[in-house]
C-alpha cells in the first residue's frame, strides 16, 4: 500500500510560481497513474492534472499552458510545476495515485496553496 505526502505549498503573489511535490513510500509509483486535484473552500474537489505510467499528461482547461505535471520514478515522486498563478488557483492541492493493477486510489493529506498580494 502506497503512502503519499505532498509538499511545496505556500503563499505566492499573483503571477508567481510554485512547485509541488508528491513523495511516495511503501510502493513504487511506476505502477500508478498519478494525478493532482485541488479543493477551494466551499467547492468540490476538482481535477488539475494527470500523468500516466507511460508519461502521457492531461491538464484541466483552467491550468493548461500554466501547470506542468511530471514524474521521477527513480525518486518515487510526482511534481506539479505551477506558473503564472492566479488568485483562483488558491486551494488545497491533493496528490492521487491509482494502482493500475487493482484500480485502487490513494490520496495524500494535501498542501495549501495561497495566491495573494
């Protein structure tokens, strides 16, 4: 069973950048489709980006051209590079891993991203 821990959140000004990390333990991420989701207060959790085991990536429309998801299987870590941040990007960001063998999903505890002056 994999355990996921997000890090890298914080306070950033509009237009700034942050890089989130999702580090895994207990299992190799090479067998997991990995994704990032976010949830702002009062909103449902929404999809942000996903990367397959083959490295194919998919981004939600609001973040296309600004966010980049990547993975380093050797480090057992997935990243979310967030550029040109906007106030509406503020949320708790969660890492999700789906085991391609069992289709079971695992979530991290989240990391807070605040975009404000």
